[in-house]
C-alpha cells in the first residue's frame, strides 16, 4: 500500500485525527475577551531575529528606529488587560502516581503565550510518554515566520519518544502498521484550543517517523532504547535532517510541498525538557531558556540555569562556530553579534539558507513549482557565504537530578528573558507559588526622597495576593508591566498590550512560558 493510504487508514482509526490517534488530547478552553487600542509608548530598538540591532539604548542617534506616536484618549480596562493576558492560558494537573507503581515527578504545569508578531511565531508542546515513563515539555521560538516552529513542535516529541522506546515496543508499532491494526499510542498531548496542527501533512509525518523507527530496529545497538540524553540529541538532529530532505523531494501535493519548503527556509530555536524517573534532562538549541527554581533550607530562593544561550554573548559558542571554518573567515562569521551579520541564534532548526550550498538553494526555489512570493520566500544568500553549513540543530543537553529543594522549572522563549533575569523570574514564580511577596532590591542611589516615599507606598499596596491564578501569566504580566523601580505599573502594562500589530514587534517579542511544578513526594522517594 502507498504511504498515503497507510497514513489515511491510521488517521481514520477510531474516527480521530492525528493528534487524537497518537494521543488523546487534553484541552483547556478559557473564556476570552479581546480588545486592542493603539497607544503611544517609547519604542525600544528593533530586535527581531533578522532585523537590525546595534546594541544601543534606543534613546539617541540618527539611525535609532522609533515608532510613530499616536494620541489616544483611552486605556485598556483591567478586565480587558486580564482577558488579553489569559487568552492562551493553560493549567493542567497531573495524577500524583504515574500508573506504573511510582509517583509522577510532575504535579502540574501552567503555560501561556502572548504574541507580538502576527501571526504568533512561538510554539509550545506538553506531552506524556505513554510507552516509556516521563513527560516532555517544549518551547519553540520561530523566526522568518511560524512554519518551522509549528512543524518542530508537532514532530519533535514523537522523535524523542520513539528514540527512548525499546526494541520490543518498536516491533509492536511496526507490526501494527504492517497489519493495519490500531497502533499503540505514543504520546498523550495536553493542548490548548488555540494550538494548531498541520493536519494536511500528517501522512508525510507518519511515514517519516516510521522510517526512523525502522532504522532503529535495524540497528543492532538499540536494545532497550536510547538513554534520555542520547535520545534528545539524536532526535533533534534527525528531525532537522528530515526537514531538509522533505524540502528537496517531490511530495504528494502542492500544499504539502509548500509547507515543507516554508518549514525548511524558516527557522526556530528549541528548548525541550524531559522529566522522568531519573530527573530532568534539558536539550537546548538556540536562545530559549530553562531555569530551575530552588528553595534553600532557610526559605530563600535561587535560580539554577539548565541551559546556555547559543548566541554571540556566549564566548564558548562563538568559538565553537569559528572552529568549523577557515581562519580567514573569522572576521565575517559573526558581524554585529549575528551569524554572518543576519541571524542571532547560533543553533536552530530549519534555516537552510545557512546550511545548504547556494546551488541547492537556487535549485529548490526555482524548480519547485511553488509561488515563492505567496510563500514569502526569495532568492537570497547571506553575505560571505563561503563554507556552509554555518548552522546546526545539535542541542546542548544537560542533566539535573531532582532533589527536595527543587520546586519548579521555567521554560520560556527569549521574549521573556529580554525583559527579566533568571533570578527575577524565579522570584516571581516563588511569590506566586507561596503567596509571600518577595520585594525586589532597589538601589537607593537611584532615588530621591520623594521617589523612595512613592515606592514604599506602592510596595505597601502590593502586599496583596497575586492577580493571576497561572504562574506563566504572572511572569508575562510582570515582563511587560514592571517599571524601572521593579514595581508593577498598570498604565505601562495597558499600553504594551494595546499596541497595534504593526507596532508591537518594535517594542517586544513573542513570549511563551511554561512553568512545571515538581511533585515533592517524587524527590523524597528517589532520594531515600
């Protein structure tokens, strides 16, 4: 049977689409209310991944990009602010015991997204592994459009889960496919109703996932499955290879081919956490971030980063890239803190403009019978493009064994980290979790007596329970509404949320946050 027919049968099994077939979905649908109103606010430097950024403050200079001022007579109400902030909010509780004789390491998770780009370029994923123990959480920050982040968010959890499966489980999957029997579910997805799937390409994705597990079965070394660290690393690389190949070969129809080309030429960074019986494994490629919230014995809180940003601020990462090219290229590989003067992250999925030879790029774009203008694609190669590839999706994988002091993990795209530090994020989630407000330190040298008095009054007023039931929403609220004194400014928040779509990206980035709360009974059991 053709791959198309096999996949069609799979999709029809049980009368459910792909996400339901591989995994029953858990949807959380909040009530929403949306109202935008353009308001003036001082613009920051343009900081999209492919825009200009000179690192200046954005206050002075002839070349500083400023947003036009618009005079308006109204602000968003508190109700409207909360509706905007909560539109993509998700909260999911996990059973305390995983059904396999032990406590689940995850007690619950809370997630949220706020767009600056139209449409939103970030994606997120949250799944339970049904054939192996553990959960997978991912944040995917797209650039050059949402296509790559969309595809990676849908497919990467499957590649990781399959990599960890034992040979016997993979044989069961293959036997079910061969005999057209229902395939054992691989993942249980926890989706928000706004999360989207590329159902049109589901047949292609299933076929290529099957090819992958067939290759694992053919390997004499697979046995009981890969260790989590190896599974994460290999899955990242394998999926990126599949994205590249799918853009080069004939596909079943124009829609499927257009999707494949868009995904390959766009790009995304990715940060994925696998939380299982052994603890937390985090795979990171790019500038999303994973930060652990730790409560010390004295009750204080500290932030433990589990990732490093792969950008020009990371000296070791820059040197890694430099070592892969001739010494003569050192002056041109990183220009204005960007790869070849164009791309900020130094690791990413897709972005074949930084991986393929020029001739291959030209051949795919010219001979693909696609409307490149409609796909927002164009013939372009970065300057000084001499010895590709300059970019890869190989992740940096870290491991942390969970202890009783480890309370939560924050995964977020760089839109959050542009606005706050690791310590600030942990402090905010900690105060949200405990209900105890932890005042941010303020330098008295920056304030006169009048300002200090005003700040004290504001802090007194803040000694109330948090407005948000969701920790991720709490972080986003403070990322946009915190003023120079570290205090929540409702007018600032209302202004940032009311910016129209043509201006919002000039002031902030898309923000996606997932906060995972750990089961304290799990860490007590595993550390006995």
